[in-house]
C-alpha cells in the first residue's frame, strides 16, 4: 500500500488513514496530488510540480464500482461481482472525459490528456479475465465487446491446445485433438456459457434463448445475430447498461 506524508509533521500515513497519529491533523481533507502522491496544506488547489488538480486521499482509495469494497493490492476486478476497481478520482475523471469536458484541453503544464486523468480503458485481456472471473455469474449484463473478446481468446487458446496435442503426441486415436484441447474446453465451458447468458440479458432476452441454437442451422444463425446486437440503452430487468 502506498504511503503519504502529513503536510504538517511529515509523518507517514496510508491512504485510508483519517487522522495523523503524530499531530492529529485531519488527513481526509488533506490536498493530495493524484500523480506524484505528495500532500499539501489546506487551500492548495494545484500541484506545483506537475499542475495536477489536488484531491482528498479519500478519493484515491481503490474500490469496486459495484459493491464498494476496498482493494489496495492492485486488483483490477472484484472477485465477488466482477466490478471494476476504481478510485473516486478515476470515476470522476472518466465521466468528465466521456462527456467531453477534458477533450482538447491541457493542464497547467500543457500535458493533460486521457492518461493523465486515469482514463484507463480495459485492454483485451482484461475483458477475458473479467469473463473468466464471473464463470458462475448468470445474472447481470455483458456488453458486446466483453463477449466477443472472450470468445476470441477462447478460440485462440483452443487452437494452441490442439497444436500442442499434435506436437506432443497427446491426441486421441484417429483424432486431431487430445488432452490439452479437452482441458481447454472444460476450463472455458462455464465462463463462456455465463458470458453468453449475460450478453443475451444485455439485449433484453432471457438466458434460455441460448437454446435456440438447438434448431438446426437457423437457430445458430439467430443466436449469432443476437450476440452481435448492441446493448439496450435503457436499464432492463437484468441491470443498467454496462457501457454506462
């Protein structure tokens, strides 16, 4: 966990400390730079070193954006509900950036951009890990990108597993696949099913719609079409739009 300096007595404190144990200073309101982590006296609005807007340490505590639980170990997603781990400062920065408030603007040093505002978007493998962590979550919603990125990684891993089976000679009799391929299928079976159900929820359909693929040819085509549809903009019975 990162440590910070009390602006009065220079004593170390952690991000979740409310009062300095040495001088009793109220650390909740202590202006802190989100970039360099330095603290300043009350009334200071900008960091003199990098020009960043100062915030209270409370806004720099990483929490799950769904359940609100604190995480200080670098976790990106909550293992309980799959929510993204963000600080209040990151949430506010992302909202401001998406609404256009910070586009084409610069800070005191002329260096403000989306990275400076902690507008860190999920990378491809993050989407894969999110779906993998929610392997038994058949509620809620999953946007189109979450499903198809997970499906892409799943396909790649299965292909690699098949290659390994052929190279290492672990294929089954008169077959092009073997144990590595079967293990890969088993590992991804529940996560793939769960994210597919959440994707159907996202377009307003019941998870039972998954079984439409039992209808020869037409069913599979219809399911693929649904999985490619965009999210319902409004909140539905399975939750709010995951893009919000």
